[in-house]
């Protein structure tokens, strides 16, 4: 009932299609001013708008009703509303639309194994998989990743759509109500077919005392009664199973006639998670919680999902924002809103939507010349290298569920990041404690491949992950280029730590590091009493204003502003591709971003001669979303460093790729489209397609290099050339590519999706087209609502 790495949102025009809108922590008139007219206009056709903000903000003034919860208690409010929705629209007066939606589009019918802990408590375990049952229920392909449910006849079935259907076989990764090719209706609840009632333990966090928040005292572990059935597994053992739906109803504290003493008798019962309980924590009157939840669900029932939550930074910028999100997502899922026009999840925080992403990726990361790229997530990077972890006093034990095994969560929080990098769950940078350009020579001397040498070295300890020794002088970054970000001003978290440990300058750090206290020190990271300060040798910032980061930089490269360069921009608020056109030349010594980086590439290619030539690089690649690697670890977490499994690249550890890099040809490759697009094609999100026609088109449009290492390849000399590359390769802006993308997706789903793009197949959007008039992007797989 939550999403993976990426969600999607509707454009703001879809607000006008809604019949009920909750603006939750989103001050639309102030932060989304150009789109606010949709929010006000929709009221003229009868749509009710509700503002949920602690303060009387602009959106509260424009809404029909205002709820003012205590700051940071949004998840409690959402849980109380969810309680009302489930009781009135799933139990007392079931909505056929809601139930059918949950049956088809969520994991609620799926079965979960019940585990018994050492103290005798019964807790929800993992999903029941086809591999758990005799003969895998006939599933030979990825049975470990195929979930199980009961059908209306009481038989176990493997419904289409789980991740096991995505890889290794074609045509079954869809949400058709099918199992083994036969139409089936899944059972949501085991209430009418159970053979036992399980007392299942659920954690409760609402009783923790805090000087800033109200709490409602209850036991830290609540026992709820859940209908269950006993199954015989493939190994002959017997295990009880429950459905996700029954677990959800139990968690929300609903009385289902199972003699559950912890279930709420009515809404006035102050038990988790009733409206009365919600009032105690949020301050919102219980009657008002009931009223808004009832209206929200009733509207969704009558309109088939046209109830919407617009979510903003007021909810996002909390430590526990994931809990806020999950409470709201549950409300939307219970009401069948997600994926419906005018309904669902309208999340507008932080990032602009990169619509032509598959056209931008090869250009941004040189995927037309070398694959894979070396990338890093900024959260881990700065937490590690700015030494923020040295001041971290929060422990994992303080965050754990009372049902968790604390012995599995030892050490410091930085240890969990290291373990994730070691097992391939996260990227790392720098990656190893030796230069990856030197591994090939060492491997050749040892008579091994670079992959074999790296694996052997990691196992023996001769090669270490850099994250395990962050204060080793070899293992921290030396150069940092900042582009389109005020890292040391508004966008960086932990500004004072960056100043001290990355720049080595004066800082405002007031706390003491772990070396001065008795707090828990890391297990996976080598502690050095004297941390390295001033790790960076060079800080370069590209900006058109003297930002805070520019003030601290060694070099500032002045860039062109919006009216001095050719560029493109897209947004999640509307489907148009924006052009930025150079009306005047850049002022004085400033240049466009493209020209600056092109100039750096040119000079680098010249000065690297004699130092760097054609080199063999070894890249550690984390297990990727939208690839078969996401199926690599199906059951228990196993750490090769602890001897729990073997180190298998791409399965129990990061993948190890060998990439040949020609450094003196950097400029030639920067200004030309490389051959890998002809050879390997392009794609994204697990699908790919041939791009030869698009490469040929770009050769005619941008012309080709006449000499040099990139002779015959399409040119990318100017920012407009670069824009044309993106527009030609992206399915959002090239109708023929959109059709190919839908065809590629259809091979996996077994359905024909090309009708979504055929009417635009002959439309190729060029840069001069978007300069002349606004152009809508084409519909393609990466833009479909979540």
C-alpha cells in the first residue's frame, strides 16, 4: 500500500476533476500560486475543500473547512480518519467499489505467515510465497517472489502482478484478475473461512512520553484478534496465515465480533486509533475527525475515487514524515482513489518532474559512451564525509518496534549505512580504499580478472570499502562541483559540519563528538579520535548569483541567467515542455551552463595527457530498482562479511563492472553522441527499445563530426544540440519512441498499450517547436499515475 522508489502525481489541472479535496500541509495559494485557480474554481461546481494546517494560512482562508492539528501529529489524524473509513465503508456498510478496488489493486488479499517469537508472542512475518508450498503451486519462474491468496472457492492461487512475474517470463506482469491464466476473484478476509483466531501482537508508539507532544498511554504491545487458517508448507511444517486486509483491520482497532478486548467499542472509546484517541493527540475534535473522514469516503464511494489529498512541505519536513505519508496513503487506498482522475495522491514537494527522463539520462551520465555510470545518493555522502555521524547520539534501539529483536540492530546509525553499501543496497563514493583505475594492473599480475581480484580482496580484507574508514586520508572526496544548488545555504542539511569537515573553516558546531562522550560508537566504521578536517582540496560553484556556497568556494564560475541561455524545463504541475531562449548574450564573463562544462571538458582533455590515457575502471554498482537484481535477496538478510553467505557480486553484494574510459577523448565524447545507443538502445524503468532511427535523425539534424575520435557521430556542440538529443530520444517528445516504449512495456504485461501513443506517432517535438508555442508531452510508461 505504499510505493517503491518513485511515485507520480497528477498535474494541477486534475484538481478541477476532483469532488473532494484535502489540502494537507500544502499552502496552495502561497506555494503553488499559478495553479491555485484550479483549487478555487473547483468549488464553483460543488467540490468541498478542506485545509489541514496548524496555522490559519492562506489555504485555510480559501477552504470550506479548516482543521488545526497540533504540529507533527498528522499521522495520528490520518489513522483516526482511517478508522472511521474502515468501520463505516468496509465493515458496517461495505462499499462494493472500495472492496473490489482493494481486491484488485492492492496487496490486501495476499497471505502473510504468522511467526511465533521466543516469548510466545505471535507476530506478522513475511508474505507467503509460491515457493513455500508444494510444487510452488506450479510456478517455476521466481516462485520466491510470487505472493499467494485464497480465491472465492477457498483455493490457494497465485494472482498476476507480483514482482516475480516481472522478470524471467513475459506477458504476466499485470493486474488482470487472473491466476494460471484463469479468471479469479480473490478473498479479502478469512473471517468467514478461518479455522482459528490468532492473538497477533502489534506495536504501539502513541504512548511514548514527549515534552512536545501529547500521548495516550497504552501497552507498548497490543494484542489483536485476527482470523487465520493453518496451511501445510512444502517442507511438511504447518503455519498459520492471515490476510493483509485482516491485519489492517486489526491494527486499526476495529471490533469484528472476535471478543477482542483491545478493539474499540465505539468512536468515543479512547483506544488506538479511534477519533477520540486522535483528539487526545492532535487536538482536533473527534466529531470533526468523523465528519471529514465520512465525507471524504462517501464522496469517493459515489464518484468512484474522486477524492484527493494535496500534500505539501508542511507534512513532508518532519523526521517521521514517512508515517505521515503512510496514514494518508492508507486513506486513499481504502477509498479506491489512487490512479483515478480527480482523486489520489497529489504530492508536490521539493523536486521538479523530469518528464523527458529517458532522453536526458544518456546525455547527463554519458550512457552513450560508457555504462554503467558511477552515482551516489547525497544523504549518505554528506552524512559520512561531513562527519555528521560523529555527533549522532540517536541509537537504533530508540527507534525500534517493541516487537523487534534488538540483538539484530546493534551499533551506531552509520553502521546501518555501511552494511547497506556492503550488501549492495546503497551506492558508495568513494567506493574502495584503493584507486579503481589500478585494480586492472593488480589483477593482471595476479592472473585474475578485475572482478575476481576485487571479490578476493574484499573477502580477505586486502581491499576495503571506503565507507568503513571515512577518516582514512585515501577515502574521502577531494573535489566538489556544486551546480544549481546552494549547498552551504538553503539546501544542505548539517551546514556547520560541512564547514568544519569538508572545508576546514570556522563552524558553529556546539555539540561534542562521540570521542568526548560515552555514547555508542560504530561497529563497522573505524573510529579515529582525530577526524580529518578540510577534506576538500577544491570547491567549485556554478551560479548566477553570489550565493552562500559561492562565498565559501575556491572558484566561482558565473553562469547565464534565464534570458541568456537556451535550455529546457519541465514541471509536475502541467504537461508542457518549457523552453528557455537566449534573448541577450550572457553578461561580461559569464557563460551558459553547457558552455562552462564543455570548456572544462576541453581543457581537461588537454591537461590529462601524460597522466591519464585509456584506463580500465572498476565500478561497484548497487542492486538496481527496475532490474532483475531486485530479486536477488528473497528471504532473510544475509551479510557476506559476517560469513552468513558467500560474496556474490550483483546478488549479495554490489555488482562489479569493468568500464574502459578514454580520458584524452573526454571533449570529443562530450560534444558527440556515442555508439552505445546504436548498439544497446535506450530505455528506463526496466524496459528498453532500439534507437537507431533516432540516432540517424540526430545526425541529419545536428550534423556529424567530420574528423577525430568521434568521426561520423551526431554533434552536440551547443545547448540547442543537447536539447535536440533529449527531445529526439525521449518518448515524451518523440511519438515514434513513445510507441516503441509502450510496445516494450506490452511485452512484459501481455497487453497492447500502443493505442495510448499511436495518435501522436508522427509528432516529433523540436526545440524550435517549443519556442514557437507550448507543446504537451506525449503519454508514455514513466508518466502513468502510480
